[in-house]
């Protein structure tokens, strides 16, 4: 089983979908779904593989399973692409199935992707977050000129956020900052939006865009589903512009450590404003709907 299918099972289970329904919609056995969820819970609780029951039933695979990520990417990039055109493209990739099974799979994927788009505009508590880096060239009094990156993670219901400056935006830094954000916010949303250009989480293989397997493994451990936000107007985290105006452009900065001290103070002051005046939604309202941070740390 690939990491994307495993992440999808966990995401649907966290969304209160039954094991039977998950198995039917993903065309895997219920034993496979059960095994994935048992492994997920053991991993979060810090238990070993041997502590759970092993399941020897193999999942029922489809000729389309190896191509599902490609289909998602094509449908995101070209929503109106025809099944016939998709079939021609898959034939070039050695797909040996027929038109009918492809049409059925495309119909299901289009429905799922449509639901994802609707979720971007109709936020429910704990349903969605967004992550983004912003680059700055700053002059520090002690360290001189430096390029730094502002990591931002925002809960889209309450607009509560976590910000932290760092010197790099590589995979290890991105994972570490996610974990800091989850702990700061008291949990995490079930989905998170990412730009197609976020190379710490996303791979580009020619015209194809997909999440890195190690990032999907990280997401599965914490129980959230990453989503590539295909629109060119990726929504900027609300607080960043306000932070720039109120703090960044008005402070004499000694070092990146000093900058993060100021950032932490600004976040603490902002947290006291518990209600977003534009949405009247609070972080306390959202907390019961967030996925708890697992007891066990993630390791690659």
C-alpha cells in the first residue's frame, strides 16, 4: 500500500467515516483498513508493532491504484479534462485497464476534489489549516544582512496562527515547525493547504506535482491530510500583513533569536484577542475539534 492511500484511510477515519465505508470507497478490504488504523493508533501512542494483532488478509488492488496520484494532479490542474484524454495519457504510462473503470474512478475523484474546494470557503471547526513560508532579507544589528524565512501555520476557522522565523526552509525544518505549531495551538486541523511551490513538502517530476513520501508519512502519523492548493492566488495567512505593519517594520532587530522573541510576544498578545471581529469565531470553540498531538514523536 502506498503512503497516499494510508493517509487517505486515516483522514477519512478522523472524519467519522466507518471502516466499511472507507473500504468500499477506496476499494480495499476492511481488514486492511483495520490494520492501517491499528498501526496509526499504536504509532501515536508510542507502542510497538508487536503489541497489536497482525492481519494476514491482502487488500484488493485495482489497475488504477498506481495512477491515482497522477489522476488527482491532472484533475486539479485541468478540472475539465475529459476521461478520453486521461485514458490516452495513462496508456502512455502503460495503463492496461479500460475506459469504464477509469470513468468510475474519475467520477469519484472529481467528487472528492469538489468537496475539498468547497471546504476552502466553508470552514468548519478543526477542518482546515494552511501553511506558508515568507522570505525576508533583513539587516540585524549583531549578525548583519541575512535572508530568513517566516514559517506560518493558521487554523482557518478561528484564524489562530503560529509564526516562527528560521534560517532554512528544508524538510527537517518544515516538520519541526509543524510540530511546534501543533503544540502551540493545542492540536491540528484534519487537512492543511500547501502551495505547489512548497518544495520542502512537494516534489516536482516534470509536469507532475505530488507530496514527498516522507512528508505523507509525517502527515499520517499526526493524522492530517495535506492538500495542494492549485489556485495561483494562494490565500495569504491573515496575520502576516498585520505582523509586518505592527512589528517587523517598526523594530530594531539584533538577531534572529531577538526577532523570534518579538514574534512570540506578538502572538501572545494576539491570543488575548480571543474573538476574530470579522468572523466571531474563537480558538476555544475550535479546540475540541482539533486532532490531539500524539504521545509519540514522529521519526523518519
